[in-house]
């Protein structure tokens, strides 16, 4: 089975940054829903785990959070640093590896936006999140909706494994797919409770800029969001 390569975005990082800046799934679907779920972050310390080109980081810094960040792609980390400057402590780091550079109970929130489906050692990642969260802290995840993976790729909805697809711009991407039961079982086994589960609707602006995508996402979920707390 082919596993997601930690650096699979390196060869097209700049093109992805341009795409994600105003693309409907990023700018008008996941980002507004995820930032809404995060709410008021002023005065808190946050880890952006899988920061990509830094769109979430820039907004969180603007909202008054202290942010540390990591991504497995060196090219993505460079873009995030360019976007946020010396306000951001960012490093190249795969979420399959321990967060050894973070102390116990050192962050209030861990954000993993559209990155969890690339993590192969998810049990290890969740254990590390528990370790670095302060008492009362939370983990916010956005990821592919299992139903959307099933509708688009077929096969058994209950399949657990990886899939490789070529996106419309020619980018080849490998991710994990799994049913909702498996996804939530992993959270429970790691000692997390689901505080909120969100199946977002697209931002109204998408109806004007990308009406076909808006119509699809108004009728079928593309992503799913979780806010988790250690039990």
C-alpha cells in the first residue's frame, strides 16, 4: 500500500498557494468554517499542525494568538514564513513523528486543518497532541468527509486504506480514506471526546463566484470538522 509522502507538496507548493488563496474549497469552505469553530483565540498559544502556506496562521496571528507551526513540506514552511515573517515560529516536521520540540502542556489549541488525512501514524500524533495540550485545551481537525471519499472513489464505504488521485491541476496526491466509525474510534482510543462535529455549508460568496461548487456542497458534504477535548 502506498503511503502519503510527507513532502508530496514540495514540487508544486507555490502553485498550491496561489490556488488556495481564493479557491472555493479552501477560501470559501474550509477556512471560514474552521476559523469560526476556533472562535476567539486572542491571548492563547496555538500549534498549527500542517500549516501549509500559512493562510490560517496569518489569520490567527491577526486575531491575537501566539502561533507555532509545522509542515512536512519545506517549501510550504518557507511560504508560511514569507507570509507571516518573524511573528511565526515554524519548522519542517512530519506529523508522523513526535513533537519533540514542544514541551508538555505548552499550547492551548492544536489545529490540524486539512492535514489529518495525510498522517499515517495517527495514534502517535494524537498521543503527542494530548501531551502538548494544556489542561482544558482542544484539538480542532478538518478533514475529508468519508461520504465524499466514498461517492467520488467508489468501492466499500467501510474501506480503510490509502488512495492516490490526480487533481484537476495535475497534482498527484495520496491520502487516507476511512469510514466515520473508524475516524471517531481513533479519537476515542487516543482519549479524546468529541465536543463538536461540524459538516459545514459553503460561504454565501461561493454562490456568486463558483455556483456549481456551491450547489454541490449545499447538497453533499465535502469536509468534516471536529473539536476534541482530552477525556
